[in-house]
């Protein structure tokens, strides 16, 4: 059933209202944030709600960023529908790489890439303390709480040791320094869009995945993927979901075990990413009949997910004890001072800035789709219920993000911390009409953010 023109116009107006509401949320967060910061100095960010400084500038990446944005808006939607599937995946990764690299290089090589992971709170500052990895793991929890000599810097204390070990192993492999670390995060992080495309195709249908591709590639979130470790975390978590989707939809039961292995690693990269279990559950729901027929699809992820925790536990690291100590450390620092009453909603303004107004409109369509229970609301060809399955996946990601928000353990800096969740909101762009107009808004937002602000990560 096709929507009547009047229905399409009403939907477009509703999309614009959702986008306007998102813009107003950001403006309110900026104005209220500046007032709170000027009066109380309690936000600990210079350009609320973002951890950034006002610094209009251009750089060596500017021409490339503008060119990539222009080409992706002009040709992206059509190419996404015409390319062979494997070609689309390769091109999506390549364009995501070009977009992320060019945005990072707007700040220059040192400030935008090589220096990001070498500042005093970052992972590369403690490489020397992991000369004896087993000993470092056994002693890891003793250095989480601030105060005693040898306390970890903020990011090392704030994450399980797999995050730091990644950069230790890169160093051991000869890929030393901030340049290699930044390149690792950008290169691996850019694969997350491929994982999301694989997932949407498996759970929904190929047509929706193709429509989502330009929104995944041209996301404003790329400003923070290049270069922060959270971009790398995003990719690991995304591939755990993608492989589970492949297993559930019949590609191979073997993918289920690897999915579990990556989920276990995800939980040892960042404590908060345990919430990805909600997204995994949303993947299992459409395939519940297949899971009943082949219980290994549910058993293998659980078995795989146990591998990393068992290894770290045998090495002497206690995840639960570490998280308890992290809560203490968090409250010792600015996390204990930043006002929950501001950040509980201003964090959502940060999410608007990393996902763009197109995603706000896409989420409006997602909600409408779930409420109406109409699978043909956009008259898109494909398997029955494809759009509803996509809406379920997006909604699960939104629920995980809201749980992280309400926990109070993510007050500020969520433009970086929530990259793994934000990725799964972007495919809602597949539900929108007039994709070029929405992609233009996405690209303009990213370019403005990167050229007007000097982001802290």
C-alpha cells in the first residue's frame, strides 16, 4: 500500500518538526550550559555541552573533507542502490575512511591524529608500565582509585585493561607512537559502518541497508572517530552484533561463537558497553524461531562471550571489583561534581550533534512505525516487516543509550563515549524521503563542528 501524497507531505512536516526539536534541544543545552558554567564552573567543559573549545580554523584536511561531503551527497544515494553488494561494502569503508581522515586532518597531523592518544589521560602514557603484562593485570585494580601512588590516568582507570592492552600490543608489534595508534582507531573504526550494513541487510533487507549506507558513511560522529579509542570500541561492538545477525539469519552457526567472543572483548574494552546485550537481544527476537530450531545459535554466543572474561580472570583481573572501584574513582573526580540535572538531558544534545538532525527525523519515523505497526508505511520493496525489524534494532540501541544516560556514569563527553550506541541510530536514515537534503544537513553539521570547534578528543 502506497502512502497518498497528503500522507507523504504530513510525514515530511513531522520529520522537519523532529529535526527542529533536536536543534532546539542543542541550543537549549548550549545556552543553559554556558549559564551554569559561568555561574558555578561545575560542568568542566569549555563549550557546553561538548568537551571542546571555540576555535574557528581550517587545516590540510579541509579541501578533502569538503570534496568527500560534496561527492557523497551528490552521488551517494544513487550509487548505494546500484553497486554490487560487496562493492558497496568496500566503497562504504573507503569513503568512511576518507571522511574520517579528512575531518581529523582539519586539525593537522599532530593535533588531529598523532597527539590525540598521547595526552596525560590517554592510553599511550602507560605503555612502559605494561612491560610485564601478567603482573600489570594482577595489579590493575590496585591503581584505579585516585590518591595512592601510581594511580592510573583517567582513561586507563575508567576502562577494563583490554583497552590499554590493545595499544601495548600495537607497541610490541612495532607500531609505536600516537600516529600508529590514531591510524589504528580510524582504520578499524571506519569498518563499523560495514558491520552496520551487514546487520541491516541480514535482519531487515538489502534495500533498506542500501538506503542506510550514505547515512552511515557521512555521519557527524566521524569527527570523534578520528581519532579516539572509542571509535575502535565502536567497531568491535558493531561486529559482534553483525556476526550474531548473520548466525541468526542462517548464514553460519559458526559466526555465533565469534560474535560472543567479540562481545566478551567489548565488555573488557569499556564497562558501559555491556549494554550491547540489549542490541544483541533485538537481533535474536526476529530469529527466535530459528533459535528454537537450532539452540546452538544461542549457546555459542554465550560460550564465546565467556572466553575473554575467563582469560582476564585467570590473569588476575576482577571485572566486578574493578567496576566498583571505578565508581569510587568517578566520584572522586569531575564526574562527582558535574550536575546530573543538566547532563541527563544535555547528553542527548551531544547525541544529536554526533548523529545529526537526519537521525532525529529517522527516529521519529522509527517510533511512528512501531506505534502504527505498519510495515508498508514507506512503500519500500522487500520482505514483509523489514522496516519494522530495522525499527526494532534502532529502538534497542536507543534504549541502551538511555540506560547509559540514566546511570549517571556518563556525565559529559558522551559525544565520544556513546559512539558505539550512536552508530545504530544512524540506519534510521533509511526510512527518510529526500535523502540528499538530509545528507546535506549531516555533512554541513560535521564540517561546522570540526572547523568551528577544537574537540577535546
